[in-house]
């Protein structure tokens, strides 16, 4: 088999061989570009192109499949780190005070105010528009409702805005104006997390803080216009995968998703 050129993204010294891989479960009939060093024998490639995946750099493997799967793989470690902070470990055990909960909700308000402001700015931009679901997902108004419940009508004058949260907000405004394609990473991190683990935290908070069964103080966790969270997340991932990003942009999105998790750890 003859090499057809140099890898346009990763290295001028890496040969590129194309193989069409028929496997619906993993690549959904995508034409997978397998990067390989010249030392590999083409005959062995023809027999089993999968052996080359273990030889490729992780960033090559991550950008080959669906973006949603690549994001899940790329953020595995930082996701685990976010789940294992002292606050989150205690929260999951039901050891959370009202004061701590109010501080987190205050920080979340500033984060979603910035995120959703930039989403509105880019709602017609093709790099984000397929993921524009304001009715189903946006959390700012729900957080306003919760903060009024906890702090009263003058809540805006009472909530904290720590520097760590300001750093998070500044990052969101920067990418919204300069690199809007990276908004996807933050929307993915926040909204899909809220639809998943956030629902568990809702029950824990309600019990630990003895909040009303009618839902006051927990509007943030309640998605009134999402009737089936599993199906909606599938739709969201499908829309995400439909956006046409080149490999270099995909790589930047994966890195930004890691940054998003770290900002959540530091800023909330």
C-alpha cells in the first residue's frame, strides 16, 4: 500500500494511510484516517488497522471519532478530579451547610450569566447554533429564583463574587467574543453535567438542607422543558457531532473542555 501524503495536522514526518472502517458501533462508517510511522509494514495494516490506534498520539485518536465521544474520553481524568474535591465528596455524603450551598449557587449565577450571555451573542453562529436550546437548558432565571428564595428580594446586593469565579467568567467572555467555537466545551461541561449528576445532587441538597418538597431553592436543578433527560442528551450529542469542525479546532475544543472542568473546580 502506498502512502498518500503527510499528516496535515500533527507532523510532517508521519505518513497517512486511509482505511474505510465498517463498524457502526465505534465509527459509524466514518472514513478513519490512521496515522502511522513508516516502519509499519503495509501488509500488517491491511490485516488489522486497529493495531495502529495504540501507536498514535492520544490527540490523533481523540479527534478521529464523534466529538461527543472524544470529549468524554479527553475529560475523563479532570471529570474525576472535579468529582473528588473535598466539597463534592462531602456534598455526596449529605454533609453540606446552607451557607456553603448558597455560596455555590451564587457563583453558579455569575457563571451562567456569562455563559448564556455569550451563547445569545453566538446563537446564529454556525459553530454553536445547533446547540442553542434556551428554553430547555438555560439556568440564569432559575438561579435568580433560587437566590431570591435564599437571600430575599435584595439578593443581588448580598451574593459573593469571588476572584476564582471572576476568572471563570472572564474566560467565558473572552471565548464568546474571540473564539466562539470553544463555547461548545463549556456548554457541554455544564449543561450535560446538570442533566446527569446534578439530579442526584438535587435530592441530596433537598434532604440535607431540609428544603421544601415543593422545590423552592432547587429551581436550578429542575429542567421543566426536558421531559426525558436521557433522550435530550442524545439529541444534544447528535447536534454536537453534526457541527463540521476540522481536526485542529476539535483539538482546541477538547483542551477547552479540560479547562472548563478545572475552572469549575477552582471557581465554584
